[in-house]
C-alpha cells in the first residue's frame, strides 16, 4: 500500500513539473507572438509613411511637369494666335532657331510643337566634298529615295539606284528631300515621311519665304518639341491596276498603296524623277 502511495506522489510531482515546463514554454510563445506583433505594427507604420512620401513626391513631380507644359504653351501662344484652327505666328516674332529641333528621333513617335505642327529631326549640312561624292554617284543613276530612306521600295520595276550608299551620300539625299515640302505640311502624321515640314536653312527667313520650296507654312515655326505622338496617317487607298488608275490616285491623293507596303503608301517623289 505504501509503495502505491509513493508511486502516486512521484507521478504527481512529475506531472506538476511537466505542467510548469509547459506553462514556461507557453509564456515564451506568448512573448514571441507579442514581439512579432509589435514588429509588424512598426513595419506597417514605416510602410504607410513611405507610401505617403512617394505619393507626395509623385504629386510634386506631376505639378512641376504640368506647370512646365503650361508655361511652354503660354509662351507659344504669346508668339502667335489661332486662325481657322491654324496656328499663325505674330509678324514681329523672329524665325525660331532650328537648333531647337530634336537631333534624334524616338522609335514609333513623331515630334510636334505646342501648336501641333509636325517637326523634323535636325539634319547635318553636307560639306563640299560630300556634295561632290553625291553628284558623282547620281551622275550615273538617280537614287531611289524610298529604298534608302524608308528601307523599302514598292515598285517591282524601279528604275532608280538600290545599290549601297555611304553616309556622306545619304546626308546629301536627306538635305535634298527635306527641302521638298510635304503636301500635308505641319499636319503630317506619317511616321516615315522624308519630306520637309520645317525650313532648316540657316540663311532663310520670312522675307525669303516666297522663293523657298517650303513657302510660308514651313517658316517662323516654333521648333521646340512639346510632345512626341503616335503616327496617325496610314493611307486608306486600295490597290488598282492600270497606269490610268495609278496616275489618278497620285494626282488626287499624292500616294498609292501596294501589297509591298500595306501600312504606308509610297512617297510622291518616288513616282517621279526628281
């Protein structure tokens, strides 16, 4: 009987020790959970502060950009006015400096000024030696504009030169094409248009505009880029057969669409010997 009582007492002591150990473990777990919750609250507070700071920074940047754009438009309007939905520069304003023209393009985009006038990428003026190289090359055969500038030619029987040209000859070709006015002028939204939308002759001014190929619409243009926009003209003409149909399309619209160029019709200059 005594042995049984002793065994029970030992069992009770062991159970009590186990319970005490379990309570200690539970207490540690509670402390760990409370510590984790405190750390979580601290991290959440830091996150909210950082989020608010970023929102404030973005708002400030947006306000600065908006103010800059507004100032640019106000300045442009102070230098001219709108007449019949067309921007007309004031007479007293000097011809804009072509150094404001972008020196590099942006893929798939067209530069326009605050008046939505199409701008051109600034071109380098050829040297005398470069002109000599160009004249020597073209004296044998005229260059295909579309092939060398737009990188495709829609004519299966093109009579112009498709052979490789160096950078010197290409610079001269670009200068010649930019002095030929685009038929859509500043409203042109054709991505690969190689004709001129802005006069880039340093010696050309408004008084000389009547004898310049680009006429008055290409002069006194604000050459500062306000936006880069996506192209909006892709030509809606359908293919036609026969020389009469082609001639009619060229005379009426200045371009035709062929299966070789589904998105963009060929430039007018490609259809004539210039």
